[in-house]
């Protein structure tokens, strides 16, 4: 039994929805951890679009770029969470709006 093909438009629509959700999370959330999660959602949405286009054009370059994006995202998460922990230890808050008040 052959699996049905999914149109690339559906992948791109899903990617756009995920990216918009990530943008809204970055713009509306005040918690630094939720902002980082929203950035990761945006990166994964772009990865989905890259893989969809790569599959449509039968080219493996998109998969290679996605591998590097995932690698950079993992490094970004490690550094970002280390910064958030350091800020929380000194300021006792990770609220983005409150951080502007703590200029020392």
C-alpha cells in the first residue's frame, strides 16, 4: 500500500503558522524562558520549510542547512539558559520588563 503524498503547501502553511506563533511569543511574553522557547519555535518552523522545499526540488542541500541550524540552536539554548540562570541568581527575576529597571 502506497502512502499518500502531502502537498508542499500544507507544509508551508504549517511552517508559517508555527513561525507566527513564535513571533507572537517573542513579542507578547515577558518571561525570558518563554521568549527563548518562542525563538526555538521560529527556528524549527524555518527548518520545516527548508526540508519541504528540499524534498520538492529533490535536493539534499536543505537537509544539510537544517543540520547546521539545529546545531546553532542547541548552542544558543545552552548559552541563553546559562545567561538566564546567571541573571536569576543576581536579580532574583527573569521578567524581561523588570530587567530594564535593574541597570547597575
